[in-house]
């Protein structure tokens, strides 16, 4: 990783202002997922402004892809570091995240405000099967990249069964899979010592005790709830941000296990709709955290959840270039990650099953079930074969849902 740019003609205040302008704009228009975000960042930083070379950009991208967390957000933090040091990293990351956060909070308020309206039911009737297609398409792409041998297949199946069949904690399953990878893919004698102990310690941090009934919606600001739920929100989303290996959709099994099955903060339908809202925003899908936080403790909860899930990304990038480069090259870390990636695949695929039931199987009539299935299959084909951007698929599904509601009545 390159050091911060020291020969820039602009003073620090001007460089920080420049970062705010560029990354807040990217945060507003960055529809199309992480690949689109990274392409726009490359255009701004390499092509237009020559902050760094294409090779340096690629090196930074390789490090961000290795780390847990949303790679495009981490790349923005990295570019801010290159341009204006640690303060630049902080400014660029916040500027990139803030617009999408505000959009998700606004959509969360509208969702819970008009949740009972038939039109909103119809909208998410069409969006829900699209989200299943996006999850399955992500599994397809991740499987092609991460499963290279039979041990990888076995790890994916074992974690899928553990998480889906036995309701095993996905975080613990990822760590166990990584330790299995350290054994299976261990480097030759004389290599650096394994670096898995911090990961084990992270999963041991307990969540505070909370009520087990499904929560009622908090007030808009959430002052009455944030005191009770501050620590559960921080611990849950900090751990989630630390273990989001392989892409933003990894949050699905992690959060579904916690907020639906264990803590019962959301129903499964609300959770699926929240993931769709995160996908609709121009920022990373991990901003689904803000949707969950809003349900639990209003604006206060949304802010605590979003900050907590992004703090690991800032820490990883701002920790320093030498540490990140050592981690990237460490053969024990590579062995750990080689097993975690198929474990992630198994967990996501398993998590999609109950969501598929909610989105397709549990419809009010066979006709609606068939329409939902067709929307899902068509979206999957469009995603894999035609490379249609996910946000366009979500919008298309919503329009089809509204059309179905207008023709057949309330689809729920």
C-alpha cells in the first residue's frame, strides 16, 4: 500500500474539501453495486486526478478484497488515506457512506410508516423474489471463485447444515471453518505463526440480554429505546462488520440468525424487505444495518448500527500499510480465508431457504405463488446471463408487484 500523498500542491484543508465533494457525489449516484462503485473511484482517482497509478490502485483493491467488510467502502477509505492521510481516510469514508445512510433511514421511516398499505405490500411482493435471485446469483459467483477442491465443497455443505439445520451461530461456524482451513491448507514449516486468536476472541463477545418477543416499532428518534439497546446494537453490528467476508450479502446469514431467529427484533418478512431497501440505496448493502437499527431505536438506533458496522472497515484500513501488507502475505491467514469463503457460501445458501419460503411459497394463492416464482427465476436469468444491474432488477420487481396488486388485488 502506498503512503499518503506528500507532494500535493493543495493544502490539507483543500484536499479534505475535495474528498468531501468527490465521495459525497459518488455516495449519491453510486447505484450498481460494489463493482460500479470501484469503477467510479478508479475513474476519479487514477484517470482524472492521478492520485496514484493503476498498479497502486490494484494493490489497494487486492488488500480491500482480502479484508472483511464492504470492499468499495474500504477502497474509498484507502483513497482518502492516499490523498490526505488518516484524516483523509476518515473524511472520504464518511462522505461516501453518509448519503446512502440518509436514503436508507428515509426509506425505513416510509416503510414502517406505511407498512400496512396494500400498495406497499404489492411493491415488496415483487421485490422479495428479486432479492432471492440476487442472493442465489451471489452464491453462484462466490461458488465459482471460492470452491476449488472437494474439501471446499465439504466445508460449504457442513456449514450450510450447521447454520440451517441446527441453527448454529454463523460467526462461530466461520471461525471453526477457518481453523479447519489452517489444518487442511497449512503452509510449510517455518512460516509465520497463525493469526486466528483475535477472531476466536471476537466471537466470544456476548450480546446483552434483550426481550424475546418481536419488538414493536420504536419512536422516530428512539430516545426511549437507545439506552436499553445501545450495547446490543454495538456488539452485534461490530461483530457483523468484522466478519463480512466475501461481499456485503454475507450479512444475510449473520443478521438473519441474530435479529430474526435469536433476538426477534424483526419478522422474516421485515428482514427481507430491509435487505431490499439496503440494495436499493446507492451505498453498500450493509446499510441494511440502519434499517434494523431504525426499527429497534429510531434514528438513534440507525446511527449506532451503521457506525458500528463500518468501524471495522475504518480500523482495518487506517491501522497502517505495513500491517495490512503482512496480513495479506501471511500464509496462515490465506489458509484461514481459503476455508472461510466456502463456509460463507454454505451459510448464505442456507439462509436463502427460509427467505425463499417467505417471498414465494407463503403467498395467499397458487397464482401469486407462481407469479412470485416467475419474477424470481426471470431475475436470476437476467442477473447471471444478461448482467442486468441489481438495482434495476429491484426496481423492475417492484413495478411488477404494483402491477400484480392492481390487477389481482392485495398480494399478501
